[in-house]
């Protein structure tokens, strides 16, 4: 396990062995686990509920050799609702839970900062993605950013990645053409559907 923090760049990395040139970047809350109600945060493992099909889909990405990297805003740290040590422990438990079921996160990055003052890592800024690319030779143009919010999609666009918006509230469609969910290359209804599309379209 390796832990590294950028002093001013702000992207924080929690373990991983990054040796591949292509990656799938994933937001956490709302994609991997059930999102907390508005204004609340997932601060305990007991409240971390993995969404259906996610473990199996990530295991398939591992099988074909794509890097799986979590990039998550965790403002709850700046608000004093949990410490960075608490978050790292939650991520250790998450990774252990997935690994025991055959799925591996190659790296986890998080931003612990509040909205102000601006930092370089809080999405929609691309700092977490750029840090991974600089450190590990990722080809961002060949990578995917998957999220369920505007800030996720914009971070992916800012980093030069292809993007997928997950929206369970609308009928899933492969092409976002009417601009209702801006800038995402693809719109789907769930993370497993997004990962299935990547496996179908990526030049592995």
C-alpha cells in the first residue's frame, strides 16, 4: 500500500499498482454505492451499500486488463464529519469487500476540500485524473470517466477522457443528443450498463 498527497495540487491517492495505459475512472457515491440523502454523507462502512451488479462488472474490467480508478469528492472531511484516516479505513474495507468477491480497485483518489478556496482536485477540476496520468503514463484520450453528476462529466472532459453519464431517472440511451445532460458522450441507466458498453467498444 502506498499513500501520497500533493501539497497544493490536492489530489490524494490511496494505494494501487498502476501499470496499464488505459483506465476507467469511476465516481464513488451513486455509482459504486448507494448515495446518501441530500445534505448527508456516507461516513461509515455500515452505511456503505454496494449497488447491484457493480462488483461483477468491475471484476470483468480487471479480467480484460483495464485499470479501475476511483475519483471521489469527499467534502465531508472539510466539514468535519469524518477524518482522512476514517475515509482511508472506509476505502480499505470497500476494497477488501470487493477483493474477496474477485474485483479490484487499482487506485483510489479523493479530494478532501470544501468548495472554497478552489483547489485543483475537486471535480469538475481534473486534478485527480491528471495526477494519475502523469504518475503512471495513462493515455487519457483512451480512458473513460463515468459519473452521475455534471461535475464528474466536466472533470472527464477537462482531462480529455471519453465520458459516460449514469442516470437512472431517464430512459437510458447510448447517445446524448438533446443536451439535457450536457457534454457526456454516452448516457446509460447504470454502472454495469456503462461498463458493458466499454467492453464492447474499447480496443483492448
